[in-house]
C-alpha cells in the first residue's frame, strides 16, 4: 500500500504539467494513477491553474477557454460543430461525468465561476447561446436547448431549419433539480430554484421557486 503522502506528491508533480496539449493530457493521465475515481479527483484541479481534464474526456473544440482550476470529469464531451461559437468555463467550475457540451450554427456557451454541472447534462447551443452565471448548481440529466425546429407542412422535420427566440440565461446562484429542461428565450433569475423534472418555457424571477411542465411559480424564497 503506497502511503497517502506519496500518492499526493505523485499527483502534485504531474499536475504541474497539465493542460490541453498532448503532453498536458498525458501528464494528467499519470497524475490520476494514484488518485481516487470520480469526484474524488476534484482536488487535482486545485493543484495547478490549468485545472484537471480527465483522460477519458473528449475535447474537439477550437474555441475552448478555461479559467483557472476548472474540473472536467470522466467522459465529458466538448464538441464544436460547423460554425459553432466559443465555450467559456469560468474559474473553479466543475463539469462532471458524461456531460455533453456542443456548439454549432453561431451558438455559444458561457459558464461563470464556481458553478457545478452534475453528471450527464446536455448543453446544445445552436443558433442561440447558453449563459450560466456564477455559483449555479445544476443537477444531473438537465438539458438546455436555445433553439427549436421549424415544422412547416409537407417537409420532414429533419429537413426543417433551426430557429431561436433568444438565448438561455441562468443567473447567479440558481439551482436546477434533476432532469430540468430549459428552452429558448428564457431567463432563470438569481437564486431561483427549479424543481426536478420541470420544463422551463418562460422567465422565472429572482428568488422564485418554480415546478411543473411547463414550470409555474409557486412562491418566492424570501
């Protein structure tokens, strides 16, 4: 059994070379050999300003901007389709297991500082953009779609153009429960809470608690 102190020294040594380059990705892989799995690797992101990008994460994006000490977990996918805009992830934010981030057709994603994206969320930023504030908590299986399909008659849906009424904005310190879906042209206010399984199709004010399909305001937290 390797002493805990030696394990941490090993990780700290290799994390000083971490980053998006091939050498950085390889150094991160070496650092994980003696680190715990899953969220237990969170401390690795704090060992170097370049943060932690899991060896199993797939990065296919030419305009990815990471703040200091960002954590990108196992099997996260960050993908840029044709004409996709930037992905910006702020300082200290964490993107956990299996989350998919995709930008295309002038869409972009901006996540503020110290926000937590739990496992298997989907950010599909096409036509419109997704803006996540600081300190936002997003539970597993949430999905964000700042666009929709046209559905004119006599033409297959797959051939219909995409359209957007506006961007998705989730303001600072908001909390979204498990399985929330957020559609285009929606602002979720500061400190708002959206209950599990809700579908958000209209604005939710600051400090409001909303649930349902579509989400309706129950009351204010204050």
